[in-house]
């Protein structure tokens, strides 16, 4: 599967953005989909994920209550609604595809994801 992330941009603190990830391939609906991010000078970190088998979602503590992940299998899309953005949310955001059946404890592990998009830059100005 090939992934294309979009929707990044510059936004003021307190604002919102909606990231989208378009997937090619007929088997998109088979994958667990996740969002990860990498801030300047930092390692890539987990943001949110939605498991294919049951729709179970997981969020990083830093975004819980502000971000929402959703998927539309008919459109081969996964979205990340980001509200109340903070300067520390500034990063390149990547969407990724992992296995349909994945244990909960592994959902946040980037090593479980086999396919990655190119990333989209989100800049939050304070």
C-alpha cells in the first residue's frame, strides 16, 4: 500500500488542523493505521492509531482529548483531527500502515508499521 499525507500547514496556538492520509491499493481496509510525528531534533514518536480488526484507538498522552483519529475505508482515507494545537505539536506528521490484527500493547510501536507516507509539516506558532 502507498500512503500520501496532506493537510499540514501553519496555524496559531489554540487553532486546529485536519490531516488526511490517502492510501492506494485495494487492501487498505485490512490495515491498522497510525499517525506518528517527528519534531526538529527529536526522535519520531507515536501520536494516534486505529486498529482495523475492531476500530480500537490509542492516543499519546500528550494529544489525548485534543486529537481524534478516524478512517473511511470506502474512501481509503485515515484522518487526524487536531484541535487546541500547541507549539509543542510542531512536527512532521507521518501516516503509517500496520497489520490488521495487532495486540493493543504493540499498537503504539512504530516497528509494527510496514508502510509509511512521506510526511506533512505542521507548524504551530505561539
